[in-house]
């Protein structure tokens, strides 16, 4: 294992999915997250290519649906490429023909701080 000073620094981005239509009630959380991941990585590869995607090193690592049927998720990425990930998230506008909006709520260096927000 690498020492702390040689490891890549990470940032965590807390996001919320907003459905203008009430489409989220018809599908379950796992299906929505799988489609979101597919669309997210499609945007990264389309905008930045293979080398850019490798440098960004983004992953959707946590998702949650609360009592109000709001869907939250956390994206992990390299700290140098937070703006690139924000741009990719802003470009996602459809999942399975349902219109969506990705709202970025907070950026943090630890998961613990973001989970307090939920």
C-alpha cells in the first residue's frame, strides 16, 4: 500500500436526481442507478475520451432513496477533475426516455461529511 502522501486525492460529490415527471415511482432504485451509471460513463467517454476518463477516475459509489421518493447519490472522483465531473453530470438529461435533472448539492473530501447531509 502506498503512503498517504503518494496516493491520489479524492473528492466526493453529493447529487440529487430530480424528475420533472413523476416517472421515478414506476421503477425501482437499482434500475434507475444502473441507467444513471450507464449514461454518466457515456457522457465521460463522449466528452473526454479514454485517457480523460482514466484520469478522472469517477465512480458512483452510494445511492439512497428517502421517504419523499428523492434519490441521492455520491460520485467519487480525482480532486483535480471535479469540474469535469460536474460538467458530465450537468449534461445528463434523460434516463430511459424520462427527463431528469441532476442537482449537485455539495462537494467534500470525505464520505462521512456528505452522509451527514442526507
